[in-house]
C-alpha cells in the first residue's frame, strides 16, 4: 500500500515539475504576458534573498520543528512579482528564492529531502505562473495599483495564487501520507490567516515598489517580526507535547499521534499497528540510591536507547514515571516482537556515566519489562490496544521482569 502511494506521489510530483518547466519555457519563448522586466526581477530577488538572510537562523529552527505544513513567508515577494512581472519571470523568481533557501537553510538542517524540495519549487512556480497568467489574460497586468482596478487585480492575484498553491500542496501531502483531515492537508485556520497576512504584505510591497520604492523597507520589518512570531508559536506547540526530562512526546502528544495512526489503519484496512508498553524495572532503587537527579539522567539515557532501537517512523513517548510507550505503524506480529526484543537488549547494555558534585556515578544492569499488543487482534479501538499492552506488561513483570510478553 505504501509503495503504491509513494509511486503515485512521484508521478504527481514529476507531472507538476514537467508542467512548471514546460509552461515557463513556452512563456519565455512566446513572450506571453508582456515584455521582460529585468529590473523588477533583480529587485525582488535581492529583497527576497536579503529577507531570507536576515531570518536565516529563525527559518532553520522552524524547519527543525516543522510539521507537515510549513508557512513560507517568501510568498510576500511572489505576490509582488505576480503583479510586476510576466508569468515566466515570476516563475523564475520562485526558482531563485527556493534555491537560495535550499542552499542556505533546508540543505543544512536536512529536514526536507531533495525530491520534496524540487516538488515544492514546482508548486510555487505553478502558483505564481497561474496568478500572473490570470492577470495577463484578463488585461489587468500593468494596471495602476493605486486605483480601484489595481486593488481588484491585487486581490484577484492573491486569491488565484493561494487557491492554486493550497490545492497543489494538499494533493501532494495526501499522496505522500494518505492523510485526509483538512488541518493535515491545508493547515489550520490560524496557519491560513498567517498566509493571508504575508499576501497582504506582498500587495503593500508591490505598491511601494511602484509608487515609492524606498518604502519597501517598511515591509521587511513586520515580515521579520511575523517570522519570529511563527517560530514562537511552533516552540509553544512543541513544548505542549514534549516531555521535558527525556525530550520524547508526552502522554498527550503520543496519544494524538496514536489516534491519527488508528484512523489511518481503519481507512486503509491493511496491516495493523502495534503498541509497546515499556517499564524500567526497579527504578525506585536508582532514585533511592543515587537521588532523583541521577534518576532523571537514567530516564533520558533509556529514552535514547529506546528511540535508537525502533524504526524511523515509529513514535516513542513517555507515559510518566518510568513508563514509556512506542507506536509501531503498519507492522506484522513477528517484526513487533523483534523490535521489542531489540529495545530490551539495548537498555540492558546501557552503561550510564553521570558526573555529580561528589564525583562520577556509573549506573548499569538496567532492564525493562515490555508488553506488546497489536491492532486489530487486541481489539478494534485504540483503548483496547493500550489496555492489552498494559496487561501484557504486568504479565512480563509478574513472570520475573526483563522480558517481553504478548
């Protein structure tokens, strides 16, 4: 099922890339949309690059924490380009600004594979090309922006750009992940409000460039503040679902991921997911012997061992105390047991060395008891699976600890 979805996404992305390149080349050859305006193109590239450089550190942090959707504030310069440049040249503007972001930000944080970057660039090109083409075909390009007709042209360009971009990105996310909720595909209402704000700034930038170019500097300051606010918003969202002692998801964050996976499993009707309930054996002895601060360091080391023993797409959380939980999407029974055993062995091999005010503390001989349950065998609901995993965990502890029970 996943292989088929991946193939569909690749086909879709390649089609978008071919259409974007083909339309741009054809427009350059035919001169569609009016004469070339290299000065406006150069000014917008310079402004986009300057703004990206000034907010480079913020964008890197945002990329590290980004979820499925990501608000790209460079749409400010895209909308300005839509009303100031012919379709082919505004598409080339998107290429220039995306390439700069890839070199200076995305490639360094390694959160976006190259194929997704190329697809995103194609979607930006098509969105810009479509909006500029609508203005060209309707005869609105070149309309004085300070008039009511110019205001209509700005609003029309923003609407076309946003609708095309949302549609292309939503289709790509759906084919890549099979998610269907509106928030996953198109972002939340707040996300779209921020996108609208950047488009409004884009309209102001275009007006400033035409009427009084020096005023464009007054667009950059609120744009940088908006970018910083987006980072703060993401940091608060991450903090709300993160366990501060281990860096794993907390109970609320893990449960939200598990609910989404349960919904996907029900929709697909294919291979189910599994849950591992993991309890660190005799953890109270560590706290009583070495103190709670050392106990916290041991929990963090166990969290790293668990995360390193599961697959890349698995979700690890802390349920509180010394209990951890792992969500294993789309996995068979034999593979579940293999991963559970790998976790048990990895924790048993830990040798945690902690520096304290009184010297060095070495904690070894750790072990975990693990309960395994799999959907749909353990029950049709997520709560059924969690209860079954918890019951299996207690059986593992009653059988002598340091073992896996189903």
